[in-house]
C-alpha cells in the first residue's frame, strides 16, 4: 500500500516538461510546493526543495547547484534571487526581494496600484556555502558573502561579510567560520559520480 502522507518529489525529467528556465541533473522538488513563474527559475544540478515551500519568481531565481531548501520556506524573487553553489536554507526561512513601506505614508499590498505604494525592490544573493538557520528572514538588497552562516530566528537587514557566523535581530557577527568544508567540497567534486 502506498503511503498517502508521502507525496514524493518531481524528478529532473518531470520538471523539464513543466516550463522551468533550466533544470539540471538530480533535481528533486516536492510535489506539495507552490511555484509561480517557472520560466524565471534556473535549477542547477543536485538541487532539492522540500515540502510546502513557496517560490514566487516574478523575477529571476537561480539555484546554482547542490542547494537544499528545507520545508516551508518562502522565497519571493521579484527583485532577483540567487543561491550560490552549496548554499542552503533550513526550514521556514523567508527571503524577500521586495517589501512595502511600513511607515504609513503609502498604501500596501499587491492589490493596490503601484502609484499608491512605495515598494523596495532589490536583489538578494547568497554566496557559495552560505547556510541560513530555521525561521530566519532575509530582507531585500542583501548580499550574504561566501561561507557566511546565519543562526536560527535571525533577521538579515544588510549585507553580511564572507566566512563569519551571524545571529540575532538584526543579525550581528559573532565569530569567524571555519573553511574546512572547502577540502570536503574538493573531495566531493573529485568523485566520478558527483556530476
């Protein structure tokens, strides 16, 4: 008997038939995801997107490869979103590339014509080997440098330097992050079956 609670994943072959901008090898996207703007999304090799994620790709969204997106993440790509190779998101991370003005001088939400709103639209980039902890929110215009890690339940309001550990509201630098993982990456990439 099939397990009705495990809805499974679409494979690379399935996804290529759906109209994505590009789909690499060994890609898995949970069947329970909600995805808008398929043609704006590039999925590199070895990308896995878990259950109940939503991706709103009204602008370009790129997963360079070896990316894992945990369950219940929400990604808004209006201003452009890029995840470098090996970048990953834990569960319930939200990344916004557009945000309304909350000061009260403008109307808000997408049902209102733009002339009555003041929306900040700016790209978000996660460098190679970036990892973002559960429940973190990343705001428009941030560039998270290679190898940076952000602890759970943080708020990223500005760009973060490479190879440091950050946490808090707003996210603050705590310490340097080890680069030992680069040797492991080199070993993995050298394996014949890693492609």
